[in-house]
C-alpha cells in the first residue's frame, strides 16, 4: 500500500502537495474546479494587519517558463479574514490551513500571528519575510539574518502554533538566514519565494510592470529553489517546505529528495487551475515507477551521508 502522507511539526498531511500563498486565494476560487480536500492543505493569501489594495496596474508580465507579478500583498486585512474568510472556508474545506502573514514592522507580524494563532482552523503560521513587491516591509526583513531572527522571536512569543519562516532567494547566503531563524525558535522554513525580475515593453520603451520590478516565478526558477532547499535542509534540523517552479509530481519528489518535507505549488495554479489536483493524482504512479512505498522515506534522500 503506497503511503503519500507527511508530517509537519506534528501535523499529518494526507500528501505533501500545498498550493502556495497568493496563488490560491482563500480557497473559494478553486472549489468550483475540484474538491480541494484532496490537497495536503493550502497556504491562504498573504494577510496583513490592515487591508491593502496592492500595487498599481499593470502588475503581471509574462516570461519564458514563468511570470512576473507585483501584486503587492492585496488582501482584505486581518479582521476580514477572521470574520469572513475563515468561517466561509470552514463550509467547504474540512482540513486545517496554513495562515500566511506579512507585515511592515515586527509589531505587525506579531499582531497577525497572535490573532490567527487563536483560530482552530489554522494548522501552522507561515511568516512571509520575503515579498519583493512591497516597500518598507516584506523582503527587507528576510534578507538580513538579524532582522529575520527578530521577526521569528516576536511571532514565537505570541502563539503556540508552529511557525514557518518563508525566505527570499534574493540573497547571497540563504543558509545563514535560515540558521538565524532556527536559532530564534522557528519550527520550520519555507523556501523559496519569488526571485526579482522585470520586463520591458519594446514599443513603449518602458518597464511592463508599473512597479518596474516584481517577483519572478514559474518553472524557470525550479533549479534555484531546489538548490536552496538542499542547502538549508543540509544545514538545519527543522523541516523545510520546498517551493519554486514546481509543476509535476516528479518535481515534488525531486524537492523531497533534496530535503523538503512538503512542497508548495505556486505559479502553476495560475496557468492551470487543476495543477495541484493533477499532481496529487499522479503521485502514486510516480511512486510506483520509482519504487517508493512511503513518501516520507525519501525526504533528504539526495543529501550527503
């Protein structure tokens, strides 16, 4: 009997497939396509203390094997998520969910973590210190070990829920930042968020995106994400959630062999709303082809002895 289950900080998931924050809304956008309860879980849209309209348009640009976005954390704000989104989610999603939070100060991160940590529906909190599309927040906290550690300590102090820090690939030393988060008490690491990229409109001779630059995601960044997962999983003792360019069941297995316990799927959901469903359904066949009986057995299989 094939076993696709994995465990994140004591939370057992039926499978390791998790739609990434910002690509799956609060679940309702995909419920009409398929029963999303087949997923391991999902990470809901990045939530901030106050509502955010996001960046000006245009904020999407197509790329070869990927896309650039500069949405800018558009969301209804913490109060609306607690009062409306989570109760509605409970009507069609029977599993716990990952709460993705962001902030513009350490205090804002802590406030979001404390409030969402009280929600029974929240299985763990994913702290986004890696968004490249906002100023005075987001990635500025995730590119310096001391700043990342400060956020980690602040959110750990206000909730008993597991805390996973989502890191940026836009750094020279991902390991030092991951270790700083681990030392500050993080229960896990999620990586990577989007890389930083841009496109130019040749006719207008101006950047395509109003924000000039944005987050580059999609299949093109998979090798970079895989490398960083391997590095951090080698250096840290806490679980890693792999993310970046994942599109197939084989990608999921490769991420897990690099050291990921679970795997998030991002840009693929925007191109194909059935992407995660297809990955979940094809995992058993890939496991059989590769002689894998339990997915949990392959976590870190490619690590050095």
